[in-house]
């Protein structure tokens, strides 16, 4: 093969490769917060949920960085359009009015934690049951909207850790929290009281977690398309399943 033929083939290959890349790669900034074990600044790659978003955006030819802020600020800024997106959230009516709701990042099970000696054998049976109890909780959660609509009064703390402190000091009777998150907090912060706590058999809900992308932000529609295109890629090559299975970030290499 002549030198000119080899050069022509090389140029064609490069043209194909570059045609698959976006003309202008962008870096997007996404808000999130501390919610072990799903997402945290203390986890490699920010945790499984952050890793799914990062690898999806990279697979679509762009990049993303995460800004960790309190959950109420996450919600306010993304719904107002001051921020591009926030994760992970369960979908609610208020989010659907102001945000594009992405394909699911994963699932979570919201349950009620209670003290065995205070409510032996207790189980959740509905909102009317909760009206007879001192309900705890944390601001910025999807259940806040649910409780308000049902007329359930709750004593909201700034975050889940403070909510569990209220439970253990007998200031509330029950605390709703993602099952994985609740046990992580108790093991890390309240190990001496670990055996005092039980979980209701019936969950408040089992729902997918999503990336909420602001409808008011100028990059919102573009970012949603970028993320979902990349998510489809990492599902196809197996990285999505591996991230969920391991609960942590994995290599970008295609399998």
C-alpha cells in the first residue's frame, strides 16, 4: 500500500472518530448533598448516584462537577432556575411543575424508624395512624409535600442525623428515612443505641430516585438530553449495573 493510500485511510479514521464527539464539549455543574450511602463528598467519586451521572455525561462527550450544598438549598435553586440540576430526588408534583425528571438513577425504600421499647411491634398503616404520633423528619424530602397534603404535622430537623437524635432522645416517635441511609447514620453516629431501633414492615413508599433538571435554566433541556443519551450508553456497556451492584464508582473503560 502506498504512503498516500495509508495517509488517506488514517485521515478517514480520524474524521470518523471526531464526528462522534460533540463539537463543543461542555462542563455542567450539578447540585447535590450529603446522603450516605447514595452520595457524599466522603465517598470515592461522590458515591454511586454521583458516579452514574458523571459516567453518563462523560459517555455523551461532556463533563460534570458537583457542588455539595444543604438539601433545602438544592430544591430552591433548581426549582427557581438558579441551578441547573440536583439529585437524587423522588418525583413530586412541585418538581414536575418546575423540573424535567430524568430516567431513574436507582430505587430507594422510605421506611419509618422507631424505638422498640416505645412502640413495640409498631407498623405503618397510613396517614391517619401518623396523626396520632409525634412524627419526625428532615426538611427537603419528598415526604414533606405528602405530609402537608395529608394533614400530618411533623417536627422537621435540618438533616437526617439531627432527626435521628430527636428519635433517640424521645422527642419524636417515628422518623421516615431511606432504609439504607437510616442504618448508615445509626451505625456511624449512634452505635450504642443501634439495638434500640426497629423499622416498620410497611414502607411509606418505594420509589425511583431521579436527577431533577430545571425547566427555567437555559441549559436545562440540553443537559437532560446529554445525560439520558449517556445513561443509555453506560447501561448498554454494563457500567450502570456494576455501579449499582458495587455501590461505588467504577472505571470508565467499556466492558
